[in-house]
C-alpha cells in the first residue's frame, strides 16, 4: 500500500536510496504500475461513480473516471489498472458493463443490458480458450530453433509469411 505521507500535493517522494540522485528533478505525479497496491479508496471511488450510472443512457466515459481518481486520490492510473479494478468489482457480482460502443461504463439496469454485455465479454474468453487449446497441441520449441522450418501439425493451418 502506498504511504499517504509520501504523496504530497500529487507528488511522489523519491525512494530513500535515490534522494541524492534525483536532486533538482521534480516528480510531477505518482503513476500506478501493475504489481503495486493502489492507494486506499480508488476501487471504492470507481464503484461509487458507477453506482450513479445505472442504465445505458447514464453511462460514464473512462476519462471521467480517470479524472475523478486523479482529483480525489492524486493518482494517475492506466487502462489496464482500470480493467483490473472492474474485474474485482464484477467478481463480487456487480454488473458493471461496457458495450464497447463508445457509450462508456454503467451498471446494467435490465437483464437485456447484462445479456448484451455477457455475449461480448464471453466471446473474448471463448476465443482465448480456442487459441490456448490449439497452442497446447503445438510443437514445443527448443531454444535457437528456426521457426520458419517447422512443419505444422495436422490441426494447425498454414500461414504465409
């Protein structure tokens, strides 16, 4: 967890070993990177924003969520981080959806909205599972092998390079 004392006015303090090295340089913002814990309350902020956006007509853009997190927590997050937060929210059974049509994120108000999201969201998973199964049947490659000389196994299709 990020120590709130090190985040002052939206600026991160350099790690103890780098204080002399960074003299004269200004670090403008704390940017969340995968593998670090988010500052306390970011996930709750996303959930509260979404709770005010019930139904497709009240969808909120991701940029608005980024701005609110920056304003309230002094933290810039990237899209991957927001997707992980949404994954956590969804894994608790909250129907936070995005039609991927540019309308934004919202809480599904009707079963039809949820089913439309589910069809799109599930399609990604099935495609990935098909690819993994095909790759599992593939030939393991030893280090240094020339991939252009490999012959495909019968289940693989020929691709022109």
